[in-house]
C-alpha cells in the first residue's frame, strides 16, 4: 500500500504539548481546518485554555498528561477514543530543553529529556497505532529539531533525543507502511516560544535570525502549522519516513 486517505473534516487528531507555543498554534490551525482534537499537555490548565480557544469551531477534549508516563498516555488515549471513536492523526510535539553542558548534565536530566522527548513520542505512537491499524489509515507527525542534525552546545541530551525522534520515525514508518499509516517529522528552526526564550532574550534571538537565517528572521509558531497540515493531508499521501525542515533556510550555510 503506497497511499492513505488524508485528513478529512471531522477526523480526530491528538496534539501533545498543546498548552502553548508551537503545539497551541498547531491545535488552532487544525481546528480551523475542521479536525476534532484531543489536546494533551502536562500543564492541564493552559491546555484547557487552548481547548477553549479551539472549541466552537470543532469538538475538543483535553487531558493533563505527562507523555513520559505510558500509563497516563494510555488513559488519555482511552478518553480520546471514547469521545471520537477513532483517531486519524497524531502530532507529537511535547518537548523540553533544559540547558546543561555534557560534563554538568546529570543522569536524572538525561533520563528526563530522553523520557519526555523520545519516549513520550514512542508512547504516543504506541497508543494510537493499534486503532489506526484497524482503520487502515492514519498519519503521525513528530516534531524534531534542527539540533538533531547539527548538535548543540549545552544540550547534548536534547539533540540526542531529537535525533532519536528522526530515527524512530523512520522505523515507525517502515513498520506501519503496510497498514496505511504514514509517519514523518517536522524539523523546526529557532521559533519564538518559551523554549528558546528560557536561554536568550527576544532581541538576541531576533539578531540571530537577521544574522544567520537566510530568510532573515526567526520563526513564529504559526510558521510550522502549514507543514504539519500538509503531512497529515492526502497531498502527502506518498510521503513517509521523511523530515521537513521549516527554518527559514537555516539548514543551508549562507
Ligand atoms: N521553539 C523552538 O525554537 C524549537 C526549535 C526546534 C524544535 N522545537 C520543538 O517544538 C516543540 C514545541 O516546543 P515549543 O517551542 O512550542 O516550546 P514550549 O516550551 O512553548 O512548549 C512545549 C510544550 O510541551 C509541554 N510539555 C513539556 N513537558 C511535557 C510532558 N512531559 N508531557 C506533556 N507535555 C509536556 C509544555 O507544557 C509546553 O506546553 C518541542 O518538541 C520543541 O523541542 C522548538
């Protein structure tokens, strides 16, 4: 099987890390496209706020979920399946990036970053795939990072977790292809959210954008939404195991 039918109005999509930033922008965009939504985030209150912003356009359920906890993921998936019957799409976006050099980073930090970013992505895929296999259709979009390809100082755990996501997505795509399920990655560049702003001022990020990004600016969360919608759609029906960089051209050396 080489293609599956893409996102249709009323299809249900899980978005993790939906409380703020890129995940919130993705949720709002998918709501505008008519998807029903299951929104998950460890920050239950802010996730409820995103759900309220989407509701009115579409049906939405939301859960406070730590994606690194497989039981919590299973429970949230059960609630989503009960609400919507079946789940067509998954956008695994939840992620953390605590800064620490390799020599300072503790085993706990490594376990937490790999647990949330990589295992969280694995657990969400494990939750949604059985239903997608039964339905013989589904699309998964995992949010990686340019650091997966380039490495980063003060974030080896993060870069390794994101490289793991790129690699996991290829294996997932291979295992699921015959079931009509596609899995791809988005590779964002520097995007104006709480994550890079924990380590740099907005002015520093904007100066970086002008200096090294060919399109002359850092990204906004809304810059990512079109590529996610594309990968969920029938237009990407012959794409699986791939990574799309959405970064203003930053992957190229100017
Ligand atoms: N902003 C960037 O420059 C950038 C660049 C490359 C990749 N990314 C990736 O994009 C994704 C979204 O990040 P963002 O920039 O919007 O950052 P953000 O910090 O604004 O949002 C991350 C969201 O994930 C949630 N989250 C954290 N741990 C969780 C857990 N254990 N379980 C469930 N939810 C959890 C947070 O509560 C938050 O709502 C992340 O995977 C991040 O690594 C961001």
